């Protein structure tokens, strides 16, 4: 596919998303419900991973190496 | 090359690991080595995965003694990712279906479809099974792709009535505009005899002037015209059998004649993908029905053997008759029956063969005589030859052909022969003229050319689709070309996008196919010119890019994936 501009490319990507999830056939209000649920879920996942992943990484390092890397100070 | 590279790399890693793996080293080093080990395994797995996925093409081809020509049939397996995404799509749509049903139940939303009546509340529910749910909540949303009224001859091009819906396909309105010159890739007009000009239309016109349109009586009473007699003689001659008889409807030919041929104490062995009319006929007959896997001769032979060895259940008496029911071309898979093997099996186990040539008659074989001609076999080896005039001949009705005794028997025992009003004279005339044309009896080579044109068009169209990277099913020589779409939304999107670009196609989904194997089905015609096919192909390619339909991961090379043993059927006594 060749696109004239970036906007067209984004529109195509959105179209693919509609087709693959199947919401292409839904009515507009159903589409917006699906989109809002999906995007809020993704937002939550991103937020929680931002909050918790550093802690998990630190714990994992602690478990493997048996000591704290000097730059990370114990809580 | 990529595979080589990966293989080389993984081998190198294996070497380095075995050479250097230290047993007594600090724990941190152990972790590093563990990582290397896992990493290495990953490559090995990846390598095997790639090997398998590249070479695992389901290509069944035979060059055995029974086949005079290569028999190449491909059913590429569904890519894993696509299958997962398809199920996911159906999952999402099902959830929304439940949501809508909930809203309808509590009357938050208007319900426009049949539902349980208030005063029948405690009765057995009528609209709760999966198919009703599917119709309400999935089919309705893309219903605009089907039943479109057309307002011209459904030839190579046709005119469609424009139709819109304001309530998401619950009701349609006609805008009184006509979409003109839509290329027709959907009609079963294999030889292009659906025309309103030319010799067939002229002679049908003449006959109408002479006989009128309706006959208003059955064949056994005063509805037996000289044209009917002539047509039946011609059909028998065309097929190379002793006798033939015609019926007004192809569907009824199957569903009414099988009960006349088989009954209680008989066994019907039916292909799993047989047409609804055959299934209905088999059920109405009251015989025992066993189903074998689609076109799978091992499965058929196993059933035949069991039937012979065990006989009828409980009593263990031998079956009165064993009838094998197959089709020539399967209209949803585009596959051609393995007729030489079926006939070999039938002879070996002394069963009868009922062959439905609805799609293959006229469309296959160098002389257009159907699968029997395609494989160069003797028509007398098939006990009951059935076919329809609805497809290649551009008329209506069906026929049964075979031995004289068989036809005499059916004339007096078949419901559709005794009780149905006889065929309309112009339809009969269309059949006669088109059949004579195919046989070359009209003194021209038009029919012969059309048969050849169809074969060329088919090979060309299939080849181009495969080259573009679409997954197509079926035999290389079959004019029915199913192209896989898989995802539910793509069924609707493909039909709409194609029509927007002035190409009319048929899209098929559940229940006509397994739920994940939705497809578009193109029917190639001799009336399609090269220009039309090229235009259609370029549009299909464009829509294929837009919808990402080019799923195929294989370069198809004909290779004998299923080894065929030449000697299997050698001990056949005729
Ligand atoms: C295999 C087969 N048999 C029978 C029929 C029924 O024929 P008709 O449309 O003439 O009733 C069809 C129609 O599609 C068919 O595909």
C-alpha cells in the first residue's frame, strides 16, 4: 500500500483495527463503547506497569544476585 | 538463507556452550549461561517452526495409474494467527450480540425480528439456539451483501438495483437508481448461456409463440410435449448413456429421486460436504446414512468395509443396497470428486454410485460432458448420473440419466415425475439449443470454444489469484474459486468494497462454511473476457491490500504430499 500522507496511513491502521476486532460491522454507539473500554484498559495497564514494574525488577535482581546493586538503596 | 543463518548461529551457540560450560562458577555466571542456553533453544525451536510452516502445504496430487492428468487440489491450512484473530472477532461480536439481546429483552431497544410470544412464555423456546442468535446479531449487520435484486440478464455484466438502509439492514429502501455494468463474478453461468440474445433466446422465443409458457399438467397426463421427449433423448445422447429423464427443478430431482432409489435397509454413504438437496433426499429415504470425510477415499473405503463386514446394525443382515452419493464439483470448496477412485471402490465393494453433476456438467472436460469426461471414464460406470440445467445451460431443472431400466423405474416411482407439472416449453428449448451448441450439432464451434474459454479463464484466474498471495481452495481446473476471507468483518467489507468498485461477488460465511472459514466465491464464466478478468483481478488485488487478505505463506509447487499407491485397486474385477 502506498499512502499520500501520514493521516491516510493512520486511517488505514484504524480500518485494520476495525476489521480485525470485528467492530467494523457494529453500529457507531457500539463502536464507541468498545473503543472506550479497550483504551481505558490499555491506559490502566500502562499506568500500572509504570508504577509497579520498577519494583518488580528490583525484587527480581535481588533474588538472582542475592545482594542489592549499590546504586539501588533498600527501602 | 535466513534459515541457514539462524541454523549456523544456533549451532555455534551449541558449540560454545558445550566447550565452555563451567560447573563450578559463581551464580551470576550460571544465570548468564542459563540465558544463553534458553536463547539457543529458542533458535532451534524457531528453526524447526519455520521449516514446518514453510513446507507444510496440503497439496494432494496424484499421478497414479487411475488419473490421466495431474490432479492438483490445494487446501492451504489457516494461519494460526488469523485463526486466533477470527475467533477473537467472533467473540467480540458475540458479546455485543448478548448486549443487544439484553436491551431487546428489557425493551430498551425495539425488536424487529420474530421472538417468543408473550402468551407462549412457558413453551419450548423457538428462537434461542445459536443459529437464531447468529441471524439476529451477526448476519443482520452485513445482510446488505446478499439478496441484492438485479435488473438485467445475469450475464458477464449485470445491473443492480441500488438499495440503502437507514436502520442498519433491518429494512431496505430502493433509491430507484440502477448500478450499471457490474462485472458478475457470482452467477453459475459457466458457459455464458444466460443471455437475452443469440440462438438460444431466439429459439426459446419461437417456442413460446408456438406452445405458450405454461403446460398446466403433469408428464403422465396431458403435459408431455414433443419437446420434452426430444430433450430427454438429447440429454441421454449428450451424456452417452441409454436413457434420461428431466425434472422441473434440480433441488427436487435430488430430494425426490433418492427416496425412490433407496429405502429402509439401505445404506447411503454421503460426502460430508454434499449439497442440501442430497442430504434432504437421503434423510427422506429413511435409509441409514453414514458420512465420509470430504473427498477422502480412505474414509470411504473404511465405511464400505465396515458396511460389508458388519451388515445392518443388530440384525447383521447384509445391506439391501449401498449407495455412494458424491458431487462432481463441490460448490463451496471448488474441489473435484476423485471419481476414478470412487468408481474403483464402488466396483470392488459392489456399491451403487449416485453422481450429482450440478456444477460440473458443461463446465468440466474437454467436451463439456462433466467429470466423467474430465477423467476420461466410461459414463456407464456411474449408476445414477444427476445434473442440473440451472448452471451451464442457463435454463432451469434437473435430469437423471443412466440405464434404461433405472429411468423406467423412476418414471413411475419418483414423486417429482408423477406429481409435478412438466417443464415450461421455452426452458426446454433453451436446454435443447444450448446442449446442441455444446455438442456442435448446430453446425458451429461456439459451444466448443466456450468450453475451452472457460477452462482457460479458470486456469488464468486461479493462477493470478495465487500469485497475488490469496489463499484459494480447490482443484486447479475447477471454475468455482473460493478465496478465503476468514474474519467476520471482512465478509461484509469485501462485498461492499468490491461493489463500490463495480464488481459483484458472492461472499459466504457460517452456516454454509465452517465458522472460521468464511470466503468469497468467484464463479468463472466463458462469457468473461480477458479484460474483464484483468479488471476484476486488479480490483481484487486492491481490495486485498486494503483489507489485508493476502494470507498465503506458500509458493505452491505441485508435489505429491499424499503418497498414492498405484497398486491399491489392482485386483478389481469388472
Ligand atoms: C450440487 C447441487 N445439486 C443440486 C442443486 C439444485 O439445483 P437447482 O438450483 O436447479 O434446484 C444445486 C444448486 O445449487 C447444487 O449445487
